[in-house]
C-alpha cells in the first residue's frame, strides 16, 4: 500500500497524559499536513511541513502540541497534558508540490490518511 | 466569516438519481482552487474533483461534475446516477494563495451527509 498511513488508528487516554501520533506520507511527497476534525465539523488546519521545515502553524496549535518531521519523511504529532477538548480525529495528508515562492500551486490535491481518533477520558 | 459554506447538513437521494451538493466560498484572492472530498465512515478523505479559479470549463470526473459559478462564488458538486456506495460525508474545500507567505492550505466546509437509498 503506497497511500498515507497513520498510527495508531484509535487512542484512548486519560486526561493529563501525553500522546504521540505518527504519519507516514506517500514516499515522494514533500509536503505533509496535519488537520484536526471534531464531530460534525470539517477538518481544521493545524500545521504543515515542506520537507523537514515546519512552515506554518495554526493558532489552534497550542503550546501543548508539537509536530516534527525530522528527516523530511514521516511526521509525529505530540499532545502533552491532554484535555478532554483534544478529543478529535487527527488527519494527516501529503502532497507533491513545487517549493518556495516561485511556484504557487493551488491545484495539487492532498492525499489523506485514515486518521487517528483520539478520545480523552 | 466562513470561507466555505455548506448549507445542507444532510441530503437524501434514491439510487440512480442525480443529486447536487451546495458549496459557496469567500475569497478576495484571484487565484484559488476548489476541491471536493468524500469521507466514508472509515474516516479517510478521498479526493473527488478539482476546479481552478481560472478554469474556463466546469470540471468533470466520471459521475462527478462541478457546477462552478464564479460570479456567485459557488462550486456545487453534482453526482449523477447515485450508488449506495456514495453514502458518506462530502466536504467542499478551498485553497488560496497567501500573498504574504506564498503558501496555501486547504480550508474545509462543515460537510454534507449524503444518504443514498435503494
């Protein structure tokens, strides 16, 4: 399978615990995105990487959240001191696009993984 | 203000009939892209169709077509000959060019739940 994969698919944790999710993008894709989706809502952008560089972070990404993509391949999203409001589906997506400012692309679709559903109890 | 508005929380259609899912958007950027994604109960977002702001013709992909009305800022998805497997959430999304940073990300609407009955 060469699609985007996320691990784990489901995570139940107690409030106050730390959790880490992993995303493996499509191998040649240089961009990787994290989204959060709560019940009844569309996905909301959290952050994205161009190769290993984290280029943008949403204001939704509080200090308790950190994302890394150390070698420009897989990415991890860590949530520290989880709260019940963190319960959501966390979606990862990847795409292959031109870099930097010279090429501004809007037509490249992002391929999504199946998500990690987090429940904080 | 909402960037993407999907006013239909749910839609019902009979198998083999056509259905239109509404989407309006808000942007002041001249260059943008509009996407539709399908999300079945498994959770994965599946790309369906894309329309660019400068495209002269409406996009089509198999049974999916996009009714793009730029002046009205609408990008409705039309599914022809509905199938039982089309039952899912459908999300409209927009991607803009950010003039300050040069980068763009997808902004999603709240979605429409489509149920196809036999």
